[in-house]
C-alpha cells in the first residue's frame, strides 16, 4: 500500500486526508478547514502544516491548487489571494513541513482521480473532458489517458463573460435558478466546449454533480455525458495520486 497526504486547496476551504494511492480510497477521515479568498499564503501554509501535525505525517504530500501550476509555481490565482502568483507552492510547503511536496492544478487533480478510480476509468482510449462545476468551472482534458494540463476552460468567453461567471454552480445558487433554467446556461457552455474539442466523453464533477439527475435530462450533447463518481473526494485523491506518479517519473 502506498500512502500520500492529499490536500485540496480551495477558495472557501482546505480539505485533506491520507490516501491509499493504489486503490484511490481515504485512509483517514477527511478534514476541512474554512478559508477566505483574502487569506494570505502564510495562513494557507499554516493550515497545511496543521494537517501534517494532526496526522503525525512524515511522508509525501500532494496538493491540488486553484491556479495554473507549472513546476510547482502558481502562474495565476483563482478565488484565492493574488499574492500566490509567482510563488513555488511545493517549495514553500517543503520549507514549512520538511516533506517532499508535489503540486498540480486542482481541476487536473480531480480529473486524474476520476480517470484512475472513477467515472473515466473505462475511457482511457478516448478524449475525455472533466468539468468541475462549483465556485467556478474547472476543467481537465485527457487524450487517450494523458493529461493536457492547466486548460482553464472556465475562462472561455460566452456573450462577453467568462463561462464560470455565467454557468457555474455558484451562479445557479446566487441567482436562485431552477435546474432547468440553469441547464440552459450550461448547455450553451457545453456547446462551445464540444465545438472546440469534440470530446468522446464529458464528465461533470464539482458540487453540482451530486444532483446530476436534476439537470442532465435538460442537456443535449454529442459526447457521452457522465456524472463524476468521487464527488468532493476527487481533489484529495487526485492530488495524492499526482504526487506518487510525479515522484516515479523523476526517479526514472
């Protein structure tokens, strides 16, 4: 059994647990600490350190982070403090905890979990797009099992606005839209995604996915449309799995 501490950093909370990266299951209870977008990096790093201390952990850490992440460095900041831009997240966590850390975009982490252990595991020979509908819209694209990282499809513009400002689950809740009303906005977004990428499979994750039966009937797409299976555990599991896979690549 391979164990990794998986941490999912979000704009409203940080979640984490120890993960069995061979089975894609949690080995400890999922814990969550609330955060705010204005929270400075020092506070986020302290919360990550709290996970380590609480679990008496001395192994690897995998982090899913809401940003374009390249070689551990945040190039953007979505729903988190803009002071993260330019910071090497993995290096900062290592300095705080002394533990080897690997960092990946949060939607890519969730996508990796779904492809390895969830709804996408039977579609590794296809073009699969995973969309996480929550505070914003995250995306992960897999081409025959290989991740194309940092795609940020929530930033596609529709009618002059970012798609995630029109069709995210947060928009549905803020405007108190009925599922059928929200599906109209989501359909317009999915039409754009299909036009640009022609995926074989679209997997819907994020907070809205647990209610997929309430809006899937109103959607009409060419791709096979599936709900995510791992729900709010996907980011934790995917971050841990990413750490394990990245460490192996570096050893090769």
